[in-house]
């Protein structure tokens, strides 16, 4: 069984809260034990064979939803996240699912790269990621623009970036929002304002907290593979 005890014991809620408020993400110094990584990866491989697995990007991405119900190890990540989040959020903030995900190289035509940037929601939304392989530029890192989770940024950016548009309101019930697909052109504007995207290239075993109301995307996997676990909160 994966042992997350150290993450509880060493958790410095003040430091995490401060970094999350300032930057919109927090990388834990402590990593998962090396020994647990192959075990977790092979559990993802097993689960990925199930019939209800979501498969994207020309078969290169496997998404196993509700992994916490399928394997006790993934429930451990959910427990940890349910313990951490209220301390940052300042209110009860239960998780609703754990995603176990595997990415292998995607054929270049499998996806529209220029609209991968997005917000998960317009208001604060926190996620816990655990990366089970070394994440390099090649294996499809999560990329985020630090500090764009802040209300001051959203106020400034909403109109010039078209995060909300008239058509979002006209088609409100379709639940499609402009901030779910943001064009690279908009990101160029944001970098012009002094914000710099940051690639989460981290060693295997790294845990990461992110406010996914910041601008972010998953870069495509070009070679190798990336395994990760993500705990989702509403
Ligand atoms: O897989 C990733 O790196 C991030 C995907 C994403 O946009 C998310 O989990 O919100
Ligand atoms: Fe996202």
C-alpha cells in the first residue's frame, strides 16, 4: 500500500496557503517512495484495460475515472487531498473523484494544440496531482501561468482575452464557456503583461497542488509516457 504519512506529518499549512494564494500552485518537497511508483503505474495499466476507460487523442491517453473506488491506493490520495484542502480553502471542500491517467505519445494531428489553454472554472478550484513518472518537456507536462488565479488578473483579463463573450450568455444552457478553450494568441497577450508560463517538469513521485482557475494546459506527450493521479474537488 502507498504510504502518505510523511505528507500529513510535514504539512505546513501556513506556507502552503501563502504560496497557493501568491502563485496558484505548490510543489511538495517530499516525494512518494520510489518503491511505490511501479506499483501505482501497473495499477493504472490494469485499470486502463477496463471497458469504461475514457480514451482520447487517437488512443494515446487513457483516463480512469473514480480510481478511488477501484483500488485502495488511489483512495489514499483522495484521503490526503480531503485532509489538505479545507486547510487551504478555509471551508469544507470535499473531493468527488480521482482520475488515474496515462499519456503516451500523441500523433500530432490528434489534437488542436492552439486551443489547449483553459481555466477549469472561473472561481477558485483546487486539485492535487501526483506524478508517477519523471515529467519532462517531452512527456507532456502540465503548464500553468502563475498568479493568473488571482481575482485581479481575472478582472483585467476577462474582456481583452474574451474569457466570457456574448455567445456564452446566449448559449448559457449548453455550458460551453469561452474560458474552456483559450487561443495561444491570448497567452501571448498575457506574457506581454509580464506573466510567464511555467512547465511542471518534476521528478517521479512529486505531488503538486494547483488552483486550476489559473490559466493552464497539458502539453502533448511527444515521447516516453506520463502517469499521474489527480484528485478533483468542485
Ligand atoms: O493532465 C494535465 O497535466 C492537466 C490537465 C488539466 O487541464 C487538468 O487536470 O485540469
Ligand atoms: Fe484543466
